[in-house]
């Protein structure tokens, strides 16, 4: 569980942007392309003391909105297009969402430019690795020999994660924890980023940038639960940026 038990930071609430899906959805009288995101993300940001703003895929100039944000979250979602890291598509890979891939990679470009604290969740971790020039394992069961990270359908897996000493992720969640996850891909290489947590089977579970104040990605879904350590860490970093 989180080691952070303090109240949300005092002062103005920082603005946290969350990348969103653009998918076909049906509700009420509507059956159309929709910009959406699981509300647990925004609720977690709010619980940590921030204000959530959705960032649906748009053209590259729109990514300059990052300059107006205090923090950024690259959220979970479908597989990253393997062409982004120079690989052929695995038979088990999902259909690419190239618009979203491009949008989130551009958001990360801007976050680097403007020094915006950034948290990646599940797919978000993988996008951060690809942004750094890394690669992905396209079907994790081929590597670890089991499907505990994604049991199938809409079921979440539960795995034990161990954090490395003297890291952001250990400060925020402790030395080890049980996490829920839903992914069949994983980070294989991550140039310039430090691996800071692993599952028992060796799956990389967290990455950090050693030279940025807050640049952290995790493979699990911290929004599914009442442990807001990672979100509070982002909000604290965003609050410091807002106050600067």
C-alpha cells in the first residue's frame, strides 16, 4: 500500500491532463465515435487533490495544451502499434490505434519541452518506453509462460510487484505490493529510463527518468482501488510546478 498518508497539497488545485480514447460507443440515442475514459482516472486525480481534464486525440498543434497543464497522465488502453518501434505485428496484437499513438507520443514530446510531471499507467508505461526509443514484448505469455497478467476477457490479474531502493515508486507505494493488471504486452527495452519495479516473474513493472523531477510509468492500474499514492505523488509534483 501507499506510504503517503498526507492530505492533498494546500493552495490552488493543479490541472492534470489525461489522455483519452476515441472509440465507437453507444448510449442513449447516440451510436457514434466518442471521446471517453474510465471515470476512475478522474476520480483518482480528484482524490489526490488535482483537477482532471480529458485530452482526446487531436492534431499535433493541439498538444501545446500541455504548456497550460501542471501534470499529465498517459492512460491505459490498447496495444501500441508495433511499427512505432520497428517490429512486425504479432498475431495476438490488437488492431493499432495510430491516431492515439501519435497523439500520446506528441503529448510526451511537449511534456519534456515544458517540464510537466508525467505519470504513465499500463499502456502509458509502454508509450513512455517507446517514446524513449524502446521496444515491447508483444505477447507476454510467450515470455513468462502464463497469462496471470491478463487472464482473459475483462478479467484483471493480480501480481506481486517489488520496487527498487531509492526510487520514486518505492517512496510512493512502498517496497512491495499486490497490484491488479490487464496487459498482454510489456516493456522489453527502455533506453535512458531506469527500471524501478518488477513482478515475481521478471516482468518490468515501473520505469522512471533519472534526470526529471517526476517522470514515472507503472504497468498496473492504480486507479482501481483506494490507494492514491501514485496520483498524490504526481499532484504534489504538479503543485510544486504550479507554485514555481
